[in-house]
């Protein structure tokens, strides 16, 4: 229980501090994270991949993308490989904001993780991977036991 509570508290505190730092750039926390993800996944990334990376449903992302387009930070284009999908592209202003965000996040991470050794960070990542793997397994096992075909 202490691990679960600790992970939740750490996640909330980390996100709140990062959101505050991003707000200083003049972008809302809601629109900053899609900019970060589009930048990391690369120009021309599909909307579905961004939604999955953010852990949100596609309709929620659409509203955020509407805001990014209205602000002149991103554009959506039809996917040439799959006309049903759209790809995402940052505008020049969006790329500049993404650069600013990346610089701020780098400094933020250095501050937050300054007291964490490489060995501790590696161990933490292994623990997170195990929890993620086992959490996915629990959901699948629960579906089998309940008679749910999923």
C-alpha cells in the first residue's frame, strides 16, 4: 500500500511542478503536453499515437488540437498512407515553444533528480517496468476469470 500511495503522490507532485513550470511559458498545461509529445514522436505523427502517449481518449485530444491550431502552434494534415487518419505537425511557432519547453523540462529534471544516483534511477525504472507489465497482466487475467472474452 505504501508503494502505491507513494507512486500516486510522487506522480501528482511531479506533474504539478512541471505544469507550473510550463505555465511560465504562456502555454496551458493541457496544450503543452501534446506539443511535447508531438515533438518527441516526430513531425507527421498520427493523432492516435499522441492520444495513446498522453493516456487520453481521441475526442479529448481533438479538443486540445483545436486549441493548438487556433493558437497557430500545430496543424493537422490528412495522412497520405491512410486517408482516414490525420497527422500532426508543429508550426514554426510551435517548434519554438517546443524548444523552450524542452529546455525548461531538462532543467526541471536535473533539479528533481539531482539527488538520485544512476544506479537508483536504473533500479526505479526496472521496478516501474515490472509494475507496468504485471498490471497489464492483472487486467487480462481478471477478464479471463470474469468470463469477459477480452
